[in-house]
């Protein structure tokens, strides 16, 4: 007790000091970002307040922007040419060489400034996301603010730890060596991101790239360029506040030609989008042999066993299907419910869905907003029609609020469909919409087979009163992400990697794996006790190689890796004999000479 008493006192004092330090707020400067031209305060000029009428054919030199909920015109941005893209990347490359020498202290301050701004300007960030994509403010907060804040705090807490050199064992033959892995920035990271989370999809690759010492050039979607270019202002202001080099981060706008030029110019590419475009990205990246991370969507299975709380899981199911207004996220798209609770579950789901109302998101009273892409509602209806033609049945639909005559076809009501099977497009293709197809299953083996019957493999969610049972089912599903008795909680654990298999892509972002994927991984070996112990080549292996060189090498392998201790000792004796004979012959030769 005499020994432990001072240890306890010191430990308590240390803990108390750490706690008191937490009470002292860090000195984080504020940044000013001009938002006067993007806030919807009722003072818009005539030229940016009219209803947008999409022209026939695409204008190759302009990215036109409008609010999907109201079709209100927001302006346009240039579609950059390949030459302009290469010039932007060249400037980023110069900035990266300076930033690679920055300290983690400076990088953490950059993150803190961003975090402070985000927390203080949640309304602005969510409103801009809502106007550009049609999602509600609640969904913008859940998908844009919380996920980004979680990534920032994880990097602040653990980022440096995972980028420091990591020491590894040197093995038996190199016991006299010190071995480590170093993580160096790749250079310029390129990211081509989707429109569904315009704020987070910019910040997610940018934060990992910049914190690991890289520059980053991000091509935002032509469907979310207006918001993306405003969010870029936030990043620029934070970089300037920490004295980072100009052009370290850039956001570019355009179409396929712009993205193609980016892929051919950078040192690594991150792509979030469709499998078809992902294959084109890979083909282009093969020309310069740069690493590729692909996140290509999914067809996530939502599995409900018979031993669950039906009302509780039904609420989660609706949120999983309709999150981000039901059209901005490839969330749960296939629902498998045990036949014993199928009727009860469908009834509970139907009750919830019938209470859901779609309408202009900024009105604040609607559960769902508008569909971001033109004509996507027609595609959603084609999925429903195909299922109905093959025997499916609609059992519940949500309703519309006061939409306005010019925007009716930009909305789609949440829809519950039963009697579905895997011959229907609804169960095989990525829907990206507020449709809940529910299929029965009778055994765990059957639902595992059904869930794996997909060309996608991003994530899954398994619900059961037995956590062990849910875990066993999830372990047999071929996907990159699994949630047990929850949905999409993985992404709020930013220490975890995010990504899928099959047509959902490969590579990972988020977590340790995603952070280190922005690095060149370098293996380093050096003498452990240098200069006291230096590496020397044994005499039998020196040139010219001795006649017994192979015998020496064979005994050395047996000494190091033999399974039997007695065989290893016997080989050691034989090796010593070889060395002794070698030394004797060398001494005789010297005497003769």
C-alpha cells in the first residue's frame, strides 16, 4: 500500500489537470465568409429569381443551377476545359510542396476554425444544401453537419496518431534491424463527388487529404455546383486564417470532360457516383497508374427477424428509406421481413408513411423535399410500374403539400410495395428514391441468400432480438458495412472505413484506412544499434561465393525457421563448423602468401 498510495495521488492529480485543461477553451479565430449573394432573404434581383426552364440539349460551357423544389434560377458556373483543369492542378501541386512541410499543430488549427464556423452557421449551411438539392433542413443537418463535425473531431483527436511512423517487428533474420512504416502525402488528390450531400461530400475528401499533407482539387456535381462553390469559400477563409498556401484546395465545375481531365492530372482519385462512370474513371486512371477509390452506391438490405419490437424497427426502416428526403441517399433499398411479423410490420410501416408529406423543404413543415435531378421521378415511377406489372401491390403512399404548379414532377411520394421478388427492377437496380419494397422470408438461410443476390455490396442492416443471431446473419452478407440493430450508424463512427464490394466499388474513405489511403506508404529498415552493430555479409556468401556457400545458407534457414529446437541447434553447430573451416582456410592462404 505504501507503494500504491503515491501512484494513486499522482494519477488523480494528472486526471484533475486534464479535466481542468478541458474547461479552458482553445483560442480559435473566427472567419468571415461572404454569403450575401446566396441567402434567400426576399431581396433577390430579377435575373436570379425567375423560374428556370431547362434548355433543350446541354450548354457545354455553362453549368446551370436552380432550386429543384421551386425551379427558381440560382445562376451558372463555367464548365472548365481540360487545359483549365490542368492549370488548376499545377497550382495545387506548387501549394502542396509548401503544405507538406506544415506541422500537425497548424493542420489542427485549420480543422478547429472550420468546426467553429460550421457550428456557428448551421442554419446557413443547411439552407444552402436544402435549396440546391431539395432536402429538408433536418436531413441536411443529419447528413451534412453531424457527419462533417464527427470527421473533424475524429481527426483532431486521432489523426496525427495514425499518420506518425508506425514501428513493426523485424522478424527473426532481421532482429538487429529497426523496422517502421512512414506515411507521406501522395501530392495532389482529385475528388469527383456526387450531389446527394453537397457539403459533406466536399469536406470528407478535403479534410483527409489536407490533414495528411496533400493538396486537393474537387469537381463538384453539375447538380450541386451552386452550393459547392459557396462551401469552397468557407475552406478558403479557413486556409487563409492559418497561413496555408493559396490554391491548396480548389473546387472546379463542369461536366464529364472536366472530370476526365482531373483524373489524368492528379496523383490519386476519389470518385463517388455510379458504377458505369466508375469504370470509365478506372480506365482513365490506368493511363497514369494512379490509385483509385470508388464508392458507387448500393442496394442495401434491411433485414427484420421475427423477434423484434415491430414499431421501433418500423420507425428506423422509414428513416432508412426516406433519409435525405428519400432521393438523396442510396440508403436501405430492399426490405426483408420474416413472414411471422410481415403483416404487422407492413401495417406499422404503412401508418408511418401515410403521415409523411412531401413539399418545399424550406417551408419547414414537410418531411420530404424535392427530387434533385430532372426526370428522376419518371424513372422512379417506371420502377413502380414494372413491379405492379409483375404482381406487386402498393399498400401505402405519402401525400403532397402545397407544391406549386411548376414543380409537381420534381416530387415523388413515399411508397410502400409488397409482393415483390427479385425478377423486378425495383429489387435489382439502384432506385435512389423513397420506395420501400418489402419481401417475406422464412429462415435465416433464405434471407442471407436473398440479400446476397445483388450486384451491389455496400451495406446492410440486420435486426433481431438476439444480437448474436443478427451478428451471424450480417457476417455472411457480402458487403463492406454492417449495422446490427441499427441503420447507417457506421458512418457516424469516423474511425471506421467506409466502402463496399462488387458494383459498390472498392477502396475505403473515412477511418484510419481512408486517411492513410491519402498517403504513400513507405517501409523503412535501418540498423537497430548502429554504429555499434553494422550489417555485414557472412564470408561464405561474399563474392566470390565459397564452395560451401549454399550449405551455409541452408543451415542459416534451418536455424531461423526450423520447427524443432533440436534441429535448429544441430544446424547452428554445422554452421559454426563451416565458419571455422572458412577461417582456417583463409589463415592458411594468408601464411602461404
